[in-house]
C-alpha cells in the first residue's frame, strides 16, 4: 500500500499588530491578532526538506505589518482580502491564501466629561473575527464574533427531557440562561459591502432574538437566532453558532430557614453544556474551504 502526502499548509500564527491612525491630536487605533496560511506547491519541503518554494513564516509576519501601514485595517475584511490576494498574486508557488483576524475593541476614554483624543479603555471580552480565503476559483469571507456574553434572568425553561437512572437534574420553568457565544457567518461571492455595518447588524439581530424568544432549550434559541440572521441578510449563506451553557443554579436556602424566590444563584463555570447549531440556505453555494481554519486542515 502506497503512502502519500496529504493536505498541508503552513503560515504564521497570531501576529499581534496595533495600527495607530493619527489625525492631529485625535488618534484612533486598530488592535489585531493576525494569522496567515499558505497552500500551494510545497510538497518538496515535506518530502525532501527542499525549501526553495517556501516563503518564510517570518516574512509573512513582516508582510502583515507592512500591509497595516499601507492600508488601514478597518474594516478588517477588506484589509485581509488585500493581504491574501498579495500572497496569491505575487508569491509564485502560492495557490491559495487564508488570513484570519481577531479584532479587539477599545473605546475612547472620558476625561472631564469629554472623549480624550488618544487614551482608550479596553471594551470587555467580546472579539470581532474575520477569515478570508482567496483561491484560484473562489473567494470566501467568514465574519464572526467571539465571547459575546449574553444573559437573561427569565424567559427560559428546561423540562420534559429524557431521564434515566443517572439523571439528577430537576426540570424548571424559569431559569437564568447565559452563554458566551462564538458565531461565524459565511458570505459566498462576497459583495462590496460595509463590513462594519454588516457585523454590527448581525450582532443586533442575535441579541434581539436571544432576548425576545421565550426559550424552551438553548438549542431552540440558537436555531432561532441563526434563522433570524439569514432572514435579515440575504447575502449570508450560512451561520454557525457555538454556545457553552453558563449554568446558574438557585442556592438552597433551606438550611437558613429563609426563602430564595429565584434571587440568589451560584454561577457554576465547569462543567458546562456545549451546544452547536447552524442555519444554511438550501440553495447556498458550496462552502469550499471557507470554514477551513488556520489551525486545522478540516
């Protein structure tokens, strides 16, 4: 039986990059974590250690820095597409390039009741993400959000679930529901669009549906959130949601001879339920390598 070289890629992971945009005394900043991956004619590097077609990963890092100087990385999708096209168009052995970006949010500091020109405060854990793939036959853009933390204090139930001899969980008609979402959505043949406005609109739809739906299960909530995004944005072909269930359990006040009418909870961070769901248009174009991550080949 023959053994052959399978799919492979290489790149530079997690280049931390901050771009300052200076306009007199007023500055803006873009704070990024950038990963690049190249695919192409690199068989010889694996089979024989022949590096003649291999652009060093250090060069990829330097290219990301220089590209941030040449083109302000806002919106990150346009910047990532430009960087990926450079690798494909200008580096001979490269057939396909993928650029993944995390953008960390900062808000302008308030000093004396006014926004300060060059001082910023980090804005919570939420991270904007983007992944672009530029290949010989297609371009894919996947936008996303990571660590979007949502919680509602009522409007969620969980009951009538399957029970066996090891089940201890009690049903409830009224519980806290909380999660830290990872959400990604795919655009096929991505149009020229206001990427920042699209991301903000998708976020608003997700939050509104989470808030408004009376949830009988986190699975149900994710499906309705995903469907609402596709209904609102025809350009989006598919959305994938990953949601850890951040459990909150009512503290038993029986030993204290006091009532606890769903007011005091224990926040239990481990172990947690982990729910995945997706919504896709039945006529959507194939995903190709759109979901293929920098850190994996699948």
